[in-house]
C-alpha cells in the first residue's frame, strides 16, 4: 500500500502515496493546479512536485490545508512561490491545537517520540503508513525508493529535489462558515468545516468528480480518537458528525489523510466508518448508564463482527479500546464508580502492601521469574514493576521487566501501543546494563 506511486483518483485528480507519511493530492485546472496537503518535509514534497510535473507543467494556483498538523503542511515551501499569487486556504481556527498545547506547555517530550516509533531501532519499527514511513534507502539528506508512476511502472532513480526554503507557509485565505465554495483555475471546490482529529479540520469536496478529500478524518485504520502521545482532546461526537457530512455528499472516491485512496466505494466506506464509531459511542454510553467501569466497557463496546472484519477499521493506529476509555473520560471523568478509587494509595504503598502480602521483595522477584518462565508476561511485568518501585537499584528486576515488555510489545497489534511498549522495554534494558 505504501510503495511510492502516484494514483489517478479521477479525471485530473492525482494522489501521491509513499513519498511521505501523508497523502499529497493534485487537482489539475484550466491554467494551473491545486495542491491538497503538501506533506511533511519540503525535501520530499519537492520530489512529489517533480513527479506531478511529469503529468502537467501547469503552475500551482492554490494550496489547501485540511488541518494544521505538520505532516500535512510543512512541505508547502516545495509548492509555494512568493509573488505568484498562490492562494493558501485553511479554516479560520487554523493552528488551534498547537496553540492549546503551547499554552499548557505539554508540547513534545518523550511520549510523542515513543508512541510514534521515532526512537526505535530500524529493526523494531513497523511502518503503518500513518505514524512512521516505510523504510527508505538513505541517500544524502533524503530518502529514496523506486516505484510505479502514473502512465508506467518502470523503476526510476531519484534525482536531487529542487531547492526549497525551510520556512513554513501560513494561510493567505481562511473561512469561518460551515461551507465555503471557491473557484481556482476554473475548478469549483467546496471547503467544508469538519472537526474531528483536530478542531481546525476541513474536508475538500470536488463535486464534478465526486471526490472527497477527508484529511485525517479518514485513513485506513480505526480513527485515532485518543492519541497516546497526548494532545488537545478530540471529540468522537464531532468526528461522527463530520463523517456523516461527507456521507451526505454521496462521493464516489475518497482520499484520506494517509493510506491509499478508496476508489468507487467511498460512500459505502464512509458509511461504515461513521456507523462503527457511532456504535462504539452509543454502546459505551449505554454500558456507562448501567454503571459499568471502563475495564468492563472495553469488552461490552467492542466492535461487532460486521465492522471488525473490515480492514480499514482495524486498530492499526487508533484503537477501539482507547476510544472507549476516552469516551468514558470525556463524559464521566476519571472516576469509575469504585469507592476505593476515591482513596487510592500511592504506587509505592501499593507495592509495599504487595510485598508484605507475599513475604517480602525477594519473594516478589521470585514470583516474577516464575511468571516469565511460564510465559505470563503481563504478570511478570506487573510483579517486576512492584520490585522496581521498592528497590529502584535492582537491575535484575529492570532486565526482567524489559524482557517481558519486549514480548508484550511484539504481540501488540496497535502501532502506537506497540511502539510505546517496546520503547519502555528498551529503556529498562538499558538501565539494567548501566
């Protein structure tokens, strides 16, 4: 799915996949082109432009940001040229998520790196086409790979991309209404407000070709309603409403923010996407009304088979479990109804109580070894963590915890959960060797 290629979505509509983690699209108009989501890095976006120019040499007339995440916008300098009258469109609240994170100071840090897999060794990485790209052969300061092109399937050699400026390109045109119709290069386009993965999200509707560019409100995975890396809160209710708006357009083709476009079945795909999210939301609320805890709701609100069997609803990037827990947290807060959770002991006291119960820290460690030998890796990790809290200098416990987490991580399907678990394993194993 993520081999470097340019896919023809409809007449005069092309999407580049595999060059960057995002899908980068071009609409060809009468006297120019419109670029939707130029991508993550100028140096790779310039490669996309070079290959787009093999299809048409018409100049760029407009750039549209579906939202403000850098993996969709930072590549704009490859397409934008000062003084050429290029329009750059976004919603009027463009950048609101980043502004919120900067305000709280909760920007960056180890969690984003660990959940996205940026700090993993090459052999530990799995590119899911959303978080981290498939591996590329390094050459100079950019990554190259052969791949098919529109109009042929010959392997090609990369040439140095055109020089680009590293500065970001801010929107020149914004809109605040629900729907904004614009005409660029003779092409009629609707820009539609669609909060979901971000509050500043929009989708692009190309009515003549019946193509919808969904931004990150759709990619071939369960939506990342709760990002483990931490960010501004995302509303699944808004997300459902926005996908429903796209369904009502009755599109034929769907271009997501990542992964390959869905051709000829867009309305069906978006209907299933909407209905699956709504099912999980309704089921979670129904269970919460029965006083179920989040741990109980994970099973109660799991996807039914008719949705679970659909590959584009798999928990590759977002997770159904994380969504269920976040729905509960957003609507009911952190308290799960257990009165003891109103009077929680510190983690150290909990570990000390466990040690006292079994007969000492040495017994906890012995039980942890027994658990890992029995291939009870979760149990081994939990017991080793108690030992580390009580004896932070115990390198044997850190090594055991690291080994248990390595196996747990490799057996985890969801990429961010897997990445974070393996990153944590690496950290404990490194501390055990210090």
